[in-house]
């Protein structure tokens, strides 16, 4: 029983992974099953269709994150609300903004952030093991972060030679951010550095291209908002099986200590 004066509802911000049901966590499935109200944008909700039977569903569109957060919090006073976020809810997802709005509202609603497989991990798993050690993640979307700041961050991470994962490689209205990032990478890395373009990982329309930093222009048109780009680091190399290119390996360093 809720205490008098305390909200009766709960709020969960649920990361649902890259797209397929198999990649959702058991906790995400359980929290969605236990919710009576589900909020999310239409692409994600379509993915969850069979899980939504008998629940109130509120569909929102991209770009209305603050409004969505406010609505979710209002409803969570009296309902068990699950707000759906793609990948991980805390990585360029809804968790941050919901917690900020909640803090500002001063509401005592029980809240849970449910983690999910983020695009970096999903994409990496499709091309072998390009992120075996330290790596960095940068979003090229300049909707909330100025382009100069993004460029400074790119300089910093490429300069230390670790693999870099690019989210939102092409923003709406800014189609050139991706090739600007590539130009910065080339200041620090050789043209034979392996690169993976992973589009729609674990969902319909999946497409994987393995190329190099020197050969990337030829594939520029394949890069869009549904693509995660992995630019290898100084030690990354192509992973082959016989003559076939299978993906990318970034050795973690075992080869320096062991014979195998
Ligand atoms: N919260 C999400 C990221 C949202 S930002 C997560 O943790 O994965 C949106 C960007 O994520 C897209 O532009 C794309 O770069 C990447 N992305 C999300 N899902 C993807 C998928 N299934 N395949 C490839 N990239 C994906």
C-alpha cells in the first residue's frame, strides 16, 4: 500500500536494446510486462507490439523529449509507467532528461533506469571484437552540443589512438559532420585503419560494411541516422578467416605476454 501523500505510481525508463527481442534484457521484459502505461516513440513501440496488449500506450514523435518526460512524470503519480528508450536508456537516451525534470518537479515517484544493449556494443558484436580495450563514444549530432565542442572531443579521442564509435553520424540538416569527423581521424591514423559501418544492427534492414579510413568516401552514402560507425584505433586490424574479411579485431595485448 502506498503511504498517504506518496505517489502510488512508479516510473521506469527502459532501454530495449538495438531492435530484436532477443537482445532485450530479462529485466526490461519484466518491467514492461508489469507496467500499465507505456510511453515511447512509434518506431520503438512497433518493435514491442505483442508486449503492449492490454496496456495504455502513448506514442510520441522524435524531438519532443522534454514534453514526453513531463507527461511521463505526471502519469507516474498514479500509474506504473514504462518509458521506452532505444539501446541503453542512459546513452543519448531518455533517462537523463527524465531524471532532470523529475528533480526539478521535486516529486517522490519511485524511479528505475533499466539498462539495455547500446548501439556501440550491438554494432561491435556484428563485426568481431573492435572494442576489446579502451574506446570512446562520440555523437555527431549537433542539436544539443555545438559542432566546435564535438570537433574538440574528436581531436582528443583520435589523438590517443583508441577506437572511436560514432553515434548519430549524420544529423538532420548537417550531412557533412561525418566526413568532418573522418578528416580529423586522418590527422592521427593511417589510411589502412579498419572502419565498420553497421546499419540497423539486430533489426530489419541490417547492413554491414567493413572498409578503411582511406576508402570511406566510397561508402559515404550508406551512412545515415540508423548507422553506427566504428573507427579502429592504432592497433585495430582486419579480422580474416582464410581469404574472407570477417570484421575487425583490436588486440587487447595478450599477444605481448603469451604465445598462442
Ligand atoms: N540510446 C541509444 C542511442 C540513441 S542515439 C543506444 O544506446 O543505442 C541514435 C543513434 O544510435 C543512431 O543515429 C545510430 O548511430 C545509433 N543506433 C541506435 N540503434 C542502432 C542500431 N540498431 N544499429 C545501428 N546503429 C544504431
